[in-house]
């Protein structure tokens, strides 16, 4: 493309001199390697139970009971199961979600700020 420098008006368009085969594909592309495989080992995460005793792992809500409300629990997430360790006992739930685990640590307890 050619432009007039004063008026910034388009003066002429010329065809690209490169051959069409060279323009079609991206340059410097390598073939992809094998696809990434998810880990077969369980992922260990921490979650803080809500006031109702519910935790959320990979988009799946798991009710562990009101006795564990506001407690931080350790969770082992495998391909088909979710094992929750709380107060020395382990409960196993069936995993219904196929989403990956995104966060490893649960939020810390909130503390109230008191004014003077």
C-alpha cells in the first residue's frame, strides 16, 4: 500500500510478490508432541468448610457435615474419588466432576477489624 504523507490518503495497492504457497501456512511451525496426560496420582489440596459444612472441589460440592464448619480439611482428589480427612477420620465420596483442580490451598479464616 502507498499513502500520501501529507493527506494520509491511500494512493495505490499492489499485489504481494511472495508466492501463494509461502503465504498459506505459518512459518517455523513444528509438529505437536504427544498430548499431555493428567496425573494418575491423587492431588492433595486444602479446603475450608462453610458454615453448613460444605466444601467445593473442582466445581463439585461435597457436604462433610456441620460438625466440620469453618474447619480446614485436607482433601485427596483422584480420578474417580474425593477423600476428605477431617479430625482424624477419612470419608470417601464419588467424584462427579471432570474439571481439573485449580486451587491447592483454601482461604484462611477472616478476622474482624475492630475500630478504636
